C-alpha cells in the first residue's frame, strides 16, 4: 500500500506507511476494535494563590473587632504541571507518548470524556486523570465542583484544610473530547491538550 492511497478510514491503518509515524493532534478520536480509540493527549494545569490578611484590635470592652483588610499579596506564579491520563478509569494503563503507538483502545463506543479529580490538600493536587467512554444512556463519573468561598474575614486555606468543609477540598471535573459511535462519523469536540488554570484565595485573620 502506498502513502498516496492511505486514509484514516482505511482498514490497512496498521500497515507500514509514512503517515503512521506522524502523531495526530492530541486526543484525536478514531473507530477501533469494538470501541473508540484515542490519541495521546495531556492535562496541563496550574494554580495561582492570592493572599488576604485581616487584623483585629480591642473594642475597649474586653473583646475585639476586625479591622479593614490590612494587606494583600500573591504567591509566586507557578509553572504548568503535566498529567498523563489513564485509559478507561483511574486504575487503567497510562497513555503511551511514544510513536508509532498512535491510538489507544477504549472500552466501548459513546461520548468520550477527559476526567480529573483535584484534592487541594494533597501535594499532587490532581490525584486522578483518565479518559472515559460513556455509552448512550450511561452517566459515567459524576462531576462535582469544589465549593465556593463565602465572603468573610475568617482564616481560610484549602491547602491546609483550615476553615474549610470537605466540599471545599476536592472536586471532579470533566470535558467532552467528542463522540465515537459505530457506523457514524466521529464528532471531535477537543483537538488540543486540555488546559486548566485557576486561582485560589487564602485568608488569614491575625491578632
């Protein structure tokens, strides 16, 4: 088979041809053996932290009052962190970044999602990351956002679990990569690595 006759829908994709040795775009989807296939991709994330300091002073009656915000600052701007997703679930095999291992077989057909779990009080923060197929009528991993921070002056720190509830400390997030169904054209929704950038606030009540 010559390269001129090659197409991504060809049954001879596993043959020896030049295009096989060129990596497709991240998370490219493809029809596989009784299920979707997905090309290598990465989750790239970073977090910035803004700090607020509040102080107290005597109220003259043995108690204290909270003064207006004393100062604010920002932690160092950190680098991007790269996570290699696993296949099908959090216990699956990691994606292989080498060439020519172009596509990875998934467990079935349906909507394909990149899922990740964040634990703010863990050193790695992103503790799970995997590609999941949700068949028609299925639900898959349930997303759950980390809870909002109410307006206050009390000490609050997600990293140290201070002033928090359990809902502040973790969350499951996902983004749809596309859809692969039998005998249908592939619908590709994401064609790049996935970037997740956000900031957190820390409050300190001192005095």
